[in-house]
C-alpha cells in the first residue's frame, strides 16, 4: 500500500516540478500576490484630494481649513471660485472632496451663533465617502468645541472653569487600527487555498487528458491510495507556501504573530485538507483542465465574498449567513486573525478547527467515492 502511494507521490512531484513555469507559479507567484495584496488591500484613507470654496475668506475659515490639512486625512490641492468650478473638480476627479464656506461664517461663530460648513463628497466609492465624512465630522466637532469654549471665556471671563467628558479610547490587538494587520493574515489563507485548490482541481483531469487514466485504472492501486498519492504532494507544497508567505508577511510587512506557530500550522493543515478535498472533487467531475479551472474560480470567488474577508458576515442577510457556515475560509479567517492579532489558543479556536476537520473529511470522502464510480 505505502509503496504504491509513494510511487504516485513521486509521479506528482515530477509532473509539478519538471516545468519551470510551474515552479514559478508554486513558489514565486504567492510572494508576488502577497506583496500586491499587502499594498493594495488597505481601507485606511489618507491625503484625500480636497478643494476649498471659501466665500467668507476670513481668518476663522482659513484656520478651520488649516486644521483639516494638518490632520493628514485631507490634502488641499485647489481652491474653487464658484459652485460650477467645484462641481467640475468633482466631475473630473481633480478633487474627491469640496469644502464650501458661505459668507458670514466668522461673524456667526464669533457672535455665538451657528455657522454652516458644506461638504461635497464624490460618492461613487461609497466606502471611501463614508470614511471621509466620518473624518470630517470628527474634525468639525473638535473645532466647534474649541470655538464654544473660546466664546464662553470671552463672554463670561477668562477665569471660567469648564467641566466636560473626556473620551479615552483603547483599541485592543491592533493598537493603531492598521487595516494591513487585519487583511494580510487573511491573505495567507486566500493564497494557500487558491494555490492548493488549483493544483488539485487539475490533478485527475490531467490524467484524463494525457491518456494515463486508463493505465492507472488497470493497476492494483485502490481509490483511497490514488487520492492520497495525488493529495499528499500538494499538502507538502501548501505548507511550503505557508512558510514562504508567513516569512514575508511577518518580516516585510511587520504583521505581529502573538499566538502559537505550531497551532497555526495545525489549523492550516486542516484548511488545506478542505481545499484538497474540494479540488479533488472538482477534478473528478471535470473532463478537461479548462473545465476544472473555471469550476475552481466558480468555487473560490463566492468563498472569498462569503468569508468575512471583505464584508462583515453580520451585515449579510440571514439566509446568506447560514450559507457561510459551509465555507471553510470563514473558519480559517477567525483562526488566523485570532492567532496573529489576539494570541488566542486552542481552547477558544477549537470550534473552528472542528468545523474545518468535518468539512475536510466530508469533501475528501465524497471525492474518493466519486473516483470509485469513475473506476466502475
């Protein structure tokens, strides 16, 4: 039994590594993808191109705009002279935000009255627009509070003592709220999952296309031995990719690893078992490598969208939330972010590990059964 499995594994390694392009895709492509994801997948909004339409042109209005510029969120690149000019800047993309200040802004503030500041935001990117409005609201509230205290001191005397509520915030596990520390651990699962899924989905199909499936069928190899011989090489390749991506993520991007590396590899092994099972199942139902590739992406992209990597699962409809329970990537993201950012252990992560193990065993069993039918 073991001899037949070893021979099958040797054949898979020879097929995987004899092509220089395949070696590049297995070991170099994940690093390139990690670098691209690491720099591109970032929800932090900085230096937003901003235009100012200041009809008041007073010291107070200029001070407010200076506060926005100093915040680091807004970069003032132009000054509009009319509403049409401001609209043109938004239309052409020259500015993504326009601050419009009416005449009488300073007089209203110094007189203890309300003064309006209009914010025009390019809403084509709703996520960025909501973040921009949140930043602007916070800065305006700070400036308004400062002006209110200044007005009270002028009217009631400089010796006034004002009480207030001081909000002290603490962000656990990600002190600076860096989106990169949140996304990059998830990228590990995406890259390793996609790589093992693609390799295994074409494993059986390749035998059919090159005409060696008939030779394998007449050999004494059993279906379980065939599945093991096909999958174990990709398990090893998957773990090599995990090590490569982990090293680059930690030492290049500085993502912290606060938990157990051994537990991380154990959980990644459970996840790789699920991707191998799905890949082999796709391979057994596909007749060509093109069909296998299309089926792989048909599975992978919904898996990505329903994992919580981009969109919170809690915000999805209830029916879709139920569907996510069958998605192995959902459980891996909880595990991997818990190990990286929180340092959580097996006592907390065991439900996700059990879910991955059950999905992996189910998919591998179905793939093995499916191959047995092919032998018949």
